[in-house]
C-alpha cells in the first residue's frame, strides 16, 4: 500500500474485505457448532495436547467459534483481545506460526495467555476462505514445551481446510 | 456494574468504553457511519448515551452483533469478547469490573 508515494504496511488484521467476509460467513454468531467442535477436539487428541481451537481473528479480538480444553477467564469470554493472541501472527503472516516455548518467545512471552494461563507451546495454521482471505487460525496448544514436526503441520493444515469447508458449506446451506 | 477501573495492571487492556468502541467502528466504517450504527444499536438496546457501564456497553454490543452490516457485526463481536475478557480477568485478579 502506498500513501503519498511512500510504501506503508497495511495490517491484514484490519483488512475490511477480510473482516467483511468473516461477517458474511456468519462467524460472529457461530458458537458451539457440533462439527467444528468435533474437529477441534479431534485435533487436540491427534496432537496429544489439551487444547484445540478454531479461532476467528476479528479486528480487535480473537473469537473462538469452536474449542476444546479452553476454560477459565479465556473460555468465559469466548476469546481474547487480539493483541494477546497467538493466532494474530497467523493472520498477519498468512502462514503457520509455531511456538515451542512461549515463555522465552520474544512476541508472546508477556501475553496473559502465557503468564496467567501457562501456555507454552502453540501451532497454528491459516484458515483461508475460497476468496483468499485468512479468516483465522486452526490451532493446538499446550502447557508443556514441545516441538512440531513437518508431518504434524501437514495434518494441522488438513484440519484447517476441513474447518473452512464446514464453515463455507454451512453458509451455503443457510443462504 | 460501574466501570471504576481503567486498565488491567500489567496486561495493557484498557477498559472498554463508548469512545473506544465508536472509534473501532469508525476504523471499519468511517466516522459518520460509525456514529449512526452506534446510535442505532444503542436505541435498539434501550440505552441512552453516554454509555457508562460495562453492562450497558455489552447491551449495545449485542445489538451490533445483530446488525445487517457484516462489519458492524464484526465490531460488535470484537467488543463483546473484549468486555468479557476484561471483566473475567479483572475478577480473577481481584479487581472490581
């Protein structure tokens, strides 16, 4: 993006075309969807981690439309402010974001999700709509330091693709 | 519930308020549309501005989520999550929210 001839960086999180699609897909109301819930739970089991989340990254918050293992203040709020989220990094980069030890990660170590909830490891991958917008992140997380293999990331991307198919199919049925 | 605190110590989240909510809407819609969307949601919620408590802010946010404009719904949900997060974290940290 150029402003007065100077190259500037437009934050993808604030991209109104992306946010409009999130609204049009009904992702501001969809909670406790059983198929997405099952997908999040299945992913947590597959990765042997306590938490699996389908996180929609909004302009100022991340919103958990499906999750397993999320409780306490985070679960009660259905999400978190976007500035605390791991998933914002997935949307900003439109690529995988992996944290093996959040307590020493330069971007994430001060997040309340790390300091209060004790999250240590995270792997998230973009959920990309048919229109090419990154809606959010399909992610797994846990409280132990952990690495993620390339095979595991391939699996996570498959989960993300299935989540997007469910979201878009559901929208087509409603329309 | 009175909004007596302004920031969660150490975590940088400002207390959600009407001004910040309208500003967030304006970033998505422009100032004029944002003001109109906010006033309309407040009216539907039966809330008379200025909105001074988290409870009433939440009522307006829930009306925003019901809007027929996708970007307004996004802003409303964003605000609801931030209100819930602020309230839950404040309570956990032993503060009044």
